[in-house]
C-alpha cells in the first residue's frame, strides 16, 4: 500500500501518462497494446491498496502487466523492454522482487498464487486473470482446490470479452461467473467497472480484510484510451510497429501462410468431403478466423486450452473425419499427455504447428520443444518443410493418412523450396568437403555456409521424426565430416540421434543449437549470437571441422 495515497486527480494524470507511454513504446517496437491498456486503473488500485512485495501477485497472461512494471521498480527501464539487456515484457522473478512467477502462459496464476497463500494469512495472495484465461483448464482445477483450502486468496477476473480473439465458452456467453465462483466457496464481488479507480480502491480495501477466498469480477475495455485499439482489439492484441496517430502498421503485413490455408481449404473440401479445422485460440494467425465465415460448422476455436483441443480433435478424427488441428509450437508442451494419447491410439489426423524453432520472444515463447518430444514418441511423424510450397505438398500427403499415427507439420519459418522426397532427406547442395545437416529453420544458414566455403554438401532433414537414417547415410556417402545445425536443443535433439546412428563410421562432427539454456530477448540475430548459433559461429565450426 502506498504510504501516502495519491489523490483522485493524481491517479487520473498517472493513468493518462502510463497510457501515453505504453502506446508510444509499442508503436516503436511492436508488442501487446490492448491488454495492458485495459488494466491500468485496476493495477493502480492494486498498488495503492496492497503492499508489494510483502503481498504477492501472479499475472495470468503477463502481457497485462506493463503498468505494474511502471509502478514498481522498472519505469526507467521501460524503454528497454524486449531489447537485449533490457527488461522483459512478462513477469520474471529474476528481473524484480515485485514479480512472483514467470509470465507468457495462460491459466497458471491461481495455482501459483494459491501456493503462495498456504499458511500465510499475514499477506494477501492475488491472481490476476484475463484475456481468455477462463477458457483454459488449469484455472478450474485451481479454483476447486482453492475453495477447499479456504486460504487468503484473491482471484481477480479481468473480463474484457477477448482472449487473442473474442472470448468463447459457456461461462462467458451465459454470464455464469457468479454462480460458478460461489459454488466453489468464494465470496463473489462484481461485476464492477475496471476503470473506476476510486471504486476499485474501496472494494480492495474491504477485500484486504477478508481472510478467505474472494473472486473479484472486473469488467474492462480492451484497448481503453486508444481509439485504433478500441476499433480493432483483435489486431491490437499484439502487432508490429505502427503509426501513433492512425494505428496503421508501418510495414504492410504479409501472411502467406494464412493465404495458403484459405486457398487450400476449398481444395481439400472438394477432395476429401468434410474437413474439420480446429485451433486453441490461434485462429487469427492461421486463417481459421476467416475460414469460419466460409465453413461455420467445420471450424472450431476451442479457447486457450491445448489439452482439450487435442483430445477433442482426436475424438473427431476417430469418428471418421478428416481433422487438421493447429497447435502453436510455443504452447505444444501444454498438451503433451494428449499428444501421447493420440500417438498411442494411432489417430489418423494432422497437426499443424506454427511458430516452431528458436524465436526472439524470450524464455516463455519458444517453439523449441517439438523436436525432442516428437522424436521420443512412437507413431508420431513430424515433417519440417523449408517452404510454403513444400508445406502444401506435405499437407496433401499427410491427409492421405498412409502413416501409422498422427502427422505433425511444422509451419516453415523460411521459404526455401527444396522439394518433397519420399525419404524426407533432401539434398540441396552437393559437395565433398563437409556435410551440413539442416534441421528446422536452419536451411538458410546451411546454404549461406555452402556459398561461403564451396564444395559443401547441404542435406535438409524434411522428415525429422523419425529420421530415415538409412537414406541419410546413403546421401552422405563417404563423407567423414558432418556439421549439424539444429533449430532447438542440442541435448536430446535430432542431431544427437543422428550422431548415435553413425558411431560405427570414422566421423568428425559438431552439433550447433541451444546448449542448456533458455534463449533470452532481443532480435533473432541477437538471440543467435547470444547462444553461439549466428552465421559467424557456424562458419567457425565448419572451418574447424574441415581443418581437423
């Protein structure tokens, strides 16, 4: 709690200043806009009433927390957000004593805050949900547990009608939040105006005295205070740099992948009859939002619930339907049990995994887990095309269901057409001095290396799980030097699997990728440099191998 509380006029000025600062910052660097603008008054009230870091707060979908960073200890560093060496966009206990968990994931806040609340009535433990959190499964598990423990927990539901796109689900559409929360032993307060700071302060002062679970339902407006974000809250959830006055993107967006899906859908419907398209709140970037207007009964946005989405899709496929399920690679580990079930059942379906590989979005939004995970699961077939044209061909192949289980398709992060082969091993360049093996979004690195050195063989592993090791050995011939470029972890990765298969051969090798760390923030080039995977490091490793 502030030692000297601000006046109403001071809070209004402070809110306006923070809105201006957030909008200006995001217009230059890109990032989340609508969500942080919606909770400025709510965060002001929380900081006024509670004594952080003695009291604890966990943000669900921590892209809401820009104002919290400004009001704790990071205002001077705000301009560095998402720059190398600067602060991150999400919560991080290593960044500040005012953060109590890590952000970037939906559904975690109640569980973590409840853990902080156990046997600690002397402070308030707070979970701040929002942006579709109540479409995830974990909050319901945590609410059920919290009601039974009757601990000193405050759950705040920031209800702004949106996740990334419009919020879905019965709880939201039928406004049954009160009945639900009370049935689990919570005091329900709301729904209250999330932009009335004085009312929020009064409510929180009262709630602070209660030593049992309270559910505060707050109604906010996504994009509050910025007209372009109010007009288009879906686009302004997250976007690239934009013009401050008009809200127009500074660079015209191009989404060839979405265009491909929209073009492909009628072809697949004509060929296969009914095709179902499913996504856990990834409809905007994948084209499914537009596709739903054309095929309203065959496109499902299940909400932010990868576990349910995968099992729902598997049941749909087991009932004799063609199913394409889009699960972003960044959130793929959330559905590991359900993916394993689908492989165990050998479900004839297709998973499309956008966002695979090393990214510039910090620790919590990395698509680096699909390679080691799917390589370890029987009956999983994973393809990584290097171009949209190859993706198109492989999607056709995947839907024929000639595989012995689900087919997983990475969305390519590059656009270098290599062609589709039966074995999934594609020779892109011929050469005898060194064999460079490209795994994931690394074909560009491999080709640039070959151009720099000459007489270098480049092999792109298109079918990355399981790798056709016999085909790879045939393609390599008598090569005795191998450089593997892996778009993910070295440990337990595809490269180590390949090396293990070649131990019987006299071979010098090196694997470049991520070594026992989580990539940080910065541009993608900066991230590659930090982890020792930039073009200079690739060239140095190749030269060392060839000179050995």
